[in-house]
C-alpha cells in the first residue's frame, strides 16, 4: 500500500507561481516514477509531468518551459514548480507514483488561477 498526500494548491493570479508537493509513504520500491496529472471540470484527467527514479523528466507540451518537476528520494517527495500560470492551468492536480506495474494516486489539490 502506498499513500500520497499533496499540498501547495491554492489561488494565484495569472502569471504567478505555485509549488505543489506530494509526499509518499508505505511500501515504496527503489525504482518508480512519480508525477502529476490534472483534471479540469468536464475534462478527462491529463498528464502534466513525471520524473523517474534516475531523474529523467518528461513534460506535457502545454507546460514545458513553465513547470519543473523534481524529487527528494530521502523524503519520497515530488515537487511541481509551476511558473507563469495561465488561465488554462486551473484544475485539480493529482500526484501519482507508479511502480511494479501499479499506479497509486493522491486525493488531489486544487489550483485556481485568476485573470
């Protein structure tokens, strides 16, 4: 069992920044991917970014150059630094950890961007 707890969401003005955090606990393999998805009302959940256990990062084109992802292995924590937030970025952001063919999800944290 893996538990994921996100934090850091909130309200920010367009052009501003937010940093999301996700702490994982439980049965965690040394080899895993951690990442973020988001879901806006009426839309499907979509991929945002992920980082592998070796540090390789992958971003969706919509956030590349604006968002960065990093992880602290000692804390089993992944971070999503979101800069230059746009009106199309608001959503519930979900943390995920994928290992051994299985994905665990957090409860989500709301990000709202005001124009």
